[in-house]
C-alpha cells in the first residue's frame, strides 16, 4: 500500500476534512456556531446510551479482585497478574487487600467446612455490586477431595462464573474473568447446550423419577439475601 | 531398631517395673512394637525415656475395624544417640476410648493428641486443652473412624445434572 503524506490544509488553499472539523470544534467552543449548524454539529458527534449501560461498561472494565488465595489454584491465579497473562490489559490488575474495596472474589482452591463461614463473611463485607468466581474443581464440586472435610462453594454463597480445571490454566481463569465481564456488561453468552443447539440431550434414565432435589441452602445468581 | 531379642529384653525390663504393663510384643519387618496396657502408658514411656528413647517422633491413632478393641494409639519413639526406634501401641475400645495423656513427659504430644482426639475420638485424660484441632469445634462425629460415612457430594454427570445444586433453569 502506498503511503501518502498530506498537509492538513493540503497546501493549495482547500481545507481538508480533518482541518474543517478542527475549525468547527474551535468555533463551537467560542460559541460561534448557532441554530441548524449547531444541531448538525451535535448530531454528528454525540453518542446516546443509557446510564445503566455506561455504568455496566465501566464496572466490567475495572474489576478489583480480592487478594485471596485458598490452595494450589491460587498459584495459577497469581500468574494472571504477571507479564505473560497480564490481566492489567483489561483493567483487573488492582488486587485489593480489603473486602471493602474489592468487587470480585476468586475462590481459588478447596474450601473446608471450617473455612466456609470465613469466606461467607468476606463476601458479605464486600460492597455491592459484587461478583464471585469459583475456580477449579475443588471449589465447584469438591473435586478429588470429595469427603467429610470440604464443601462446594455454591452451598454457602452465590457464584457467577465457574472455571473448570484442576487447576485451571491461567488462560482458563482469564477466559472466566472475561466471561464475567460479558455478564456484567449485559451481553452474557448462553450455556453450551444453547450454543451448540443441544437442548434435549440430557441423559435421563427412562422411567425413573428424578431424585428428590437436594437444593437446601442454595443461592440463586444475584441473590445475596440472608447476609 | 532393637532386634527381636532386644525387644524381648526391653519387655522383660518393663514387666519387672510393673507386671501387667506389657501385653505382647511384635517384631515385623524390622519394626519392634510393644503392645501395652493403655492405663500404664506413662509407666512404659517414662521407662523408655529413661533408657534413651527421649524423642516422640509421632503419636497417632488407628482404627482396626472390625477387630476389637477397635482403636489403636501409636507412639513412635526415637533414641537420638543410638539412632534406634521403638513403637508403642495401646488398643482401646470405642465405647470407653480413654488413655492417659503423655504431654507431661513429651510436651510436643499436645497437638498430636488433639488430632487423635479430633479424628478418632480417643480421650486423653489429663490433657491440658483437649479440643478439636482440625475440624470445626461444633463438628459431630470422628471422621477418620472406619464406620464414619465418607460423605462429600455426589459426582455429577449428565444423567444426574437435573439434581445439580447449581442448576436453576
């Protein structure tokens, strides 16, 4: 491609588009544009949106995660702020040491039943709006430590995004955080069944009634009641 | 390790101190074990301590279900000068799981006795602060006993995902 260098006023007296816009802006600031000219000027330059959308856009691009690690997943979590993953590209790099300043908690590791009330308290201390990511198999389903000592995080607090893996690679966590950003900004993607048009492929045993649901003490997304 | 003969001599020495403190001895794969009468644990450990076994390397519980008495408390002693080890095993019933505490003799046994209490429910009489150490204080049951349910969450596959606690649709 040929690159042409051009003077802003093109040198021969004719005013280029860019120069014209500069002059218009100057005139507008001086108050020299009026009536139809002013209306056209505003129409060309102003983008309208709702406050909610603008706020969501800002929130989604400036998440402050809580400095909080639980187990081996925390090592992977730490690496996302490093140079290779560099979460600062998306504005999530400011790890806050206090739940009062944080608006994202990443549960990175196994949650024992002794730790669960402490995590719940930290989550309750965070200011609204707040989000939570459950990172790794242990935190989402107790994983390989499926025994008397652990509790899955959905049982005691609402979780927005689950990141699978044991432990998830930093890229996976990054993907989870970007999914959370999509969710905050209101363009939440659908689940895999919707995406791959696979509704109706659930494997239900024929003629067997579903087991009685064990949905005790379970929080729905966004439900922070009972805090 | 004392050899099999040395173990018998040690057992005989202990029987001279107190006639019914040692029930039996086993010598297996080079590991010498004294099986003792639980209430006499301090007599035995004091004597061994005087013989040079002055380091309690480990104190732990075992559940021998379905054998009776079910629970075992093991003391692994180490003689640091001779580099010699000996195990002391006491068997207690689950109904009356009591054994004297050895924190007086080995202060390091404090947390290990608490752990054995937490996991197996062995009560160490005379322990200065016998509380649960790993599980929450209001936890019910002793999770390392063999008859304790494994617990945990059912593993979710696609066939049972309808019962998933995380599924809200």
